[in-house]
């Protein structure tokens, strides 16, 4: 399993994560920030557990995020 976390409040809406994985990310029409689809919020951090096949695309999203608010980690 892979845990994806995002500090959404710091998002600038650059769309890099959406370009890396359109299945897991989208830009909110409400505030222009990127949203981690399927995530739950806790203390400002949004988190979701996904299958291993989503690791590479979201690692790319993390690397291309200009404000470094996306974290990817493998969990067992």
C-alpha cells in the first residue's frame, strides 16, 4: 500500500499533480487548489491509502510540486 498526503492549505493550484495522475488529483472549481481524490482530512493534512500501482504516478506528482506539499510513502 502507498500513503499519499497533501497539505492542501499551502497548494498554489499549479496543476502539476493533476498532470501526473488525473485519476487521483483534480483542481477544485471552488478555490482553484488541487484536491487529493478520496482523501480524508486531519489537522490540515489530507491523506489516502492506495494500491502500489499508483506509486510511480504520485511520486512524479510529489517531485513536480513546486511548494513540496505532497508526500508519498510505502506502508505495509
